[in-house]
């Protein structure tokens, strides 16, 4: 079996750039449905062109690179271009912002777990990562949405989402340039990419434990006991 090693230097470079002092991440990864709902409130036409124009206003914001280190895009967004024909991902990179991509396909109702959700999107992920890498994406986002309430989240929901996140984190990425891989971590920018089977198993375990620990902490926090809270857990795994 062909084996690929993670480019640790590329991983470290991206991670350091994403957590640069005084900068943060910009999430412009709202889905088509979410964007259309917002447009409908203001009577804005709900079509690809108006969504493109809206996103170009964000991408072209003067001085954006001075405060933003990375931008999370959506499948439609990463394929769109500015009026001058340049891809949004390139426009962001040109001002020092690392392009990223949301790779999950949404949180859906979890069968047999009333009121809870499971994140979907593993099907075809390998091919999508390869394509996004070619488009310039250097990191990826995968969400775990947990509802906090009486008896929630359930252990089954936590473990199911932890497993999905760990599997996502170990799906081999694809080169998008010299020493660069499409990763599967949001927040720290860790690129797990292609690695040996044993390393992927170890990383999957570590990521799962990180998710479980974070979920347990939030569940035991008195401030989050009342009402429903949505948590977007950042998964970060480094192969060492």
C-alpha cells in the first residue's frame, strides 16, 4: 500500500498563520438555504449572482487581511469569482488570508435520538478534499452540533459525532501545491492529510477523546444547563 507522510512544516506554518496575534477566522460558509433566508427578509433576489455579489463585498473589504487570518468558504463560494474573474480563494490568499472550506453537509436529525443531530458529509469526502485543495483550500471545517438540555447530549450522540469527526480527520487529503495538503481541522489549522494506517487510527482516537472531553465539560457547566446551546467543536489532531 502506498504511504504518504504528513508535511509537518506545512502543517505548522498554516497553524501558526491561522492563530496569528490580533487576528481571527472569518466564517463566510453559510449555505445556500441560509443565505437565501436572509435575502428574503430584505427582498433581495435569491439567486447565485446576488449571493456572489454579496460575498464579493466581504472578500473585497479594505484592510480585511489586517484582522483576518483565515476564511471558511462554502462549496458554492469557493467556486465563485470576483467581477474581474479572479477566484475568491485567490483574492483572499493575495491579501494574506488562508482560504478554508466547510466539508460537512449539515447536521441532520439523528435516528432514535429525539431532538439530537448527527453531522453528515463523509460520503465522497476524499474526492471533495482533493478538488477543494486544487481550488486553493488549505484547511477544512467539520462541525459537531450538540444540544444542551436535561439529559442532553446523550452519550450515544456524543460518540456518534466524535466518530464522524475522527473519520473526517483521517480521510487522506490531496496536494494543492508543494508540501501542502487539504486538511480536516478547524481552529488550529492542523492538516492531518495522508498518513499511515496506524497513525490515522491513533489520530482518530485522540480526536474522538478531545470531542468527548469538550462535550462533557460543556454538559457539566451550570451556565449551559438551561435551554439549548449549539456547539461547533473544533477538531484538532496532530500526528506526532
